[in-house]
């Protein structure tokens, strides 16, 4: 028994050693910065000098800040690209799931934007959206439409960024759906065909329920990523767009923290953003769990 107990202790010791690096990484790069930011949200701090505790003043000012509400609205608006990307990615995945020549090449082509540099992609789309010589307006001229200056127009800057985001993330979403589709047993479709089910019925009753976990993952990660949208806005519209029409919450945080050196105020915004992400993610998990129970 002593030998056995010693063996268990030795295994536990090595187990703790294996999990120590990720635990330390979490504490150093996630837990500590989050706690420090939470404390900073109750202070008046420029990022360099001493922190002065001011209580809830940052939050009071934040909830009266029109630019913060505008940045929140812009952030939510940008998330409209999530369902669009889901729909297009599903269509492409259904097409590539067929046994036809060239599907491997198309998978690689669709995935290229995902692994491309975000800075290079943004610059490319900036040139495409140019009101004078951009490819987008040149294509619209072919059908008799005089296109706007996309990134300098209040009404078009957000849809323009959404189109770019959908295009860049399409390959990743498509690949996830394709993996989900290929895991669906063929027997289900064969049984449905024997029962006289058409293509739409097979999709709605078999395909869609089977890829539901993939959809759930994409929606949750899409909302989390959309809440933290920054480089696309900072590169394509360096000032937050005309009339601050493309600025997101993270862009506003960056301006306040590093432009105005209002680290305490910026920390208060990150706390609100973190709470929003937590609540939305928790709600998504609850909805997914409740739908499983009903099924």
C-alpha cells in the first residue's frame, strides 16, 4: 500500500507540473491584468503616474458619454455580419461537400484570406473602396451605378467594413461547417430518401441539427471577436470614420487610453465590455442547453 500511495503521489506531482505552465500563463496574462484593470477603473490614472482612487466617477461619466453609446451601437451593428457569414459559409460548405473535382483547390482559395495579414487585407480593401479609382466602384459603373466614397460616408462605412469582415472570415467558418457536414453519417440521408424526403427536408431535419454545435461555436466566438473589433477600424478609418460612425468600443478604449492618457476611464470601459461579453456568452450557453432539453 505504501508503494502504491507513493506512486499516486508521484503521478500527482508530475500532473501538477504539467498543468503549472498554463495556470501560470493564465494568472500572469489574464487574471492579473483583469484584476488590475478592474482596480484601475476606480481611479484617475494616466498610465504613468500614481493612481488616485475616485470611486465610481469613471462609470458615472461613462454612462453619460454619447461617444461611448455611439461606439457600442457601432459595435453591435458590425455584428450583423455574423449571420451573413453563417449563411454564405453554409452554402459554400454544402457545395464543397459534394464529390466533385477541384474541391480541395477551392477550400485552399477560400481559406487564404483567413491566414493573410490583417493589415495587408485592410489596405487592399481600402484601395478597393476608394471613391475615385476603387475596384468596387468600377464594378458598379459597369451596371450604371455611381458608387460612393465608401469609407468616408456615414451611411456606407459600416456596411463596407462588414463586407470585408465577412469576406475575411468566410474561409474559417466554411471549413468548420465542412468538417461538421462530413461527420454526418450517410445512413441518415439514405434512410430519409427511402422515406421520400426531399433536399430541403433532409437539410432541415438532418443537416442543420447535426451541425448545430458548430453554429453555436461560431456564433459565440463571433460575438466575442466582434465585441473586440479594433485593427480593421483603426487601419481603414484611422479617426473612427466620419462623425465617429465606424468607431467600436475597443477603438474608443484605445483612443482614451493611449491618445488622451485616460487609463482609468478606459479601464472602466473594458470592465463594461467584459461584463457584456460574459453575459452574452452565458446567455448563449443557457439558450443552447434549453434547446437541447426541448429536443
